[in-house]
């Protein structure tokens, strides 16, 4: 009885196609390996732009809160908000229709965040149209973005153009300065 063989039988006259088939297989294998390598590289070593955008999104999530937040949670979450900023942060916010806010330091920011959480029943914060310009040293960045805040029960939401200056400390990015951008009205 003939034994089964793993040998691929090439029809006569088709032997010249084998190198082409091998080359195509090699190209496909290299493309797949390249795609996996690119995915792993971007996953474990994301660009500063991507890290900053993610960080700003996390800040919006942490700054937002609902009516069911307890007293201790308000304090803890205000501290978490303050953790996104440098110790010497400078905040200059001038929203039309509201009193100008200006303070320096993470401790003052914590106190302001705590006061907001104590006075309001809730707050929804979003940062839209985030444009990131990373400095040539790759340790600083300037962001232009639109801040949108909605207070439950208020008929209108607040929208303000903002400029953030961020610095990198190790692997993390922190906000050093926040200022409103004066727009033409």
C-alpha cells in the first residue's frame, strides 16, 4: 500500500511559480509581524500627544460628579483632581458673567475643587477640540481646548476656550498653568 506523503506535487510547467508563492507568503508574514510590532510599540510606548489627550480626558472624568457623592468622597475626589496639577500650578480663569478666578498652588486648587463639590449638586465637565503642541524637548506641551461645563438644573452650559501648559515628570504629565483664551465677542 502506498504511503501518504507530505510532498506537494507540482504539475508540470508550474515549477516556476513556487518561488513567487514563497515570496508572497514571506511578504504576508512580514506584514503581519510588522503590524503586531507596531501595535505593541504604540500600546507600550504611546506618543506624548496620545498620553496628554488621555490625561485630559481623565481629568474631565474625575472633575465631573453627580448628586450622590458623600462628604468623604467629595474630599477624596477633589484631591484626585488636584493630583493632575503641579505643586506650583497657576490658574487664571475669566469666564464672562462670573467672577474672575485666580490662584496659585495645588493646595488652593484643592480647596477650590472641594468648595465647588460642596456647593453644587453635580457638575459635568468635558474638554473638546483638544489641540496638543508638544515642545521640542518632549517634556512640555501647550494645549488649546474648549472646556464645557454643565451644572444640573441650569438651563445653559458654560463653554470657554482654555490654554493649558503641561510638563512631564517621569512618565506622567501634569498641568502647570491654566488660562482662559480671550475670544472676540
